[in-house]
């Protein structure tokens, strides 16, 4: 009986010591913030991530596809890093006009509105014009990486200025924004035409 009482007292003492060990420390008052809030993304802030858009914060609904309607970031296209395009490539592109007649991007389902009115006119001197309603709105330079089958376009229009992986069949090309430089994820259908673009 004495042994049972002694064991009971020992169990109570151990329980007390255990509870005392796990006792939460008193909350200290919160310290004043010493750092500034996170900065907003800009192309020059050092976070040059390979992403079409930088999304800050959390998406509250994982089933919702966030839509971001803003132009792609401006990139410096290394036109002169490649040798001049081949004579056959120059002849292929400079034959007629090219209509950017459809575009798609998962995070901007209205991106096609920035392409459908635009036509391109390539020249053999590796310059090109961007036309809307048969009026030149921009002029740039182009080149072609034969090894990677990529077209390089340098101009002021942020929706065109970039490198594009090309799948071509006859006078129909699909440009894909998934190259080492282009991370937009945009896909553009480009159709060749022997007739000039409409003026309206």
C-alpha cells in the first residue's frame, strides 16, 4: 500500500514537472517593424524571373485562372548576334505580306486583340514594317536562327519585339513565345498573303 502511495506521489510530481516544462512563455510585445514592405516588380529591380508575368501575393481560388492584361516586358533582341539570314529565308519572308491573324495566351485571353489588326511586310535587307489598315505604324529589323528555327524581331511594339520559335508549313507560321529570351507563352498564327492588307 505504501508503495502504491509512493508511486502515486511520484507520478503527480513528474506530471507537475512536465506541465511546468511545457508552460507557454508570456507573450512579448511585438517589435516595431524594421524593414520596408516588399517592393513592386519592375523589370529593373533585379528579379529578372523567367515568367510571362510576376504575380504578387496569393491566389485565393486555386481553380481560377488569373487574367493579366498588360504588354510583355521589353527585351533587347540580339539581331546582330546571328549571321545574316539565308537568301532562301529572305525570299520566303519578303514574298507578300504576313497577317498576325490570331494569338493566344492562357493568362490573357484577350491578347489576340493586340495582333489581329497587324500585318508585317519583310524586306530582303532584313528590315520590316508593321502595318495597321495598310499604314506603317512601326519599323524594325529581323533575323533568323536556322539552327533553332527562331525568328528574331526588334521593333518598338512590345507584342512583336522578341524572339519566336517557329513552326511553319507553306505560308502559314505559328510563333511560340517559349525561347531562351521570350517567356511570354504567347502563340501567334501568322498567315502569308500575296495581296496587300485592307485599308479599313
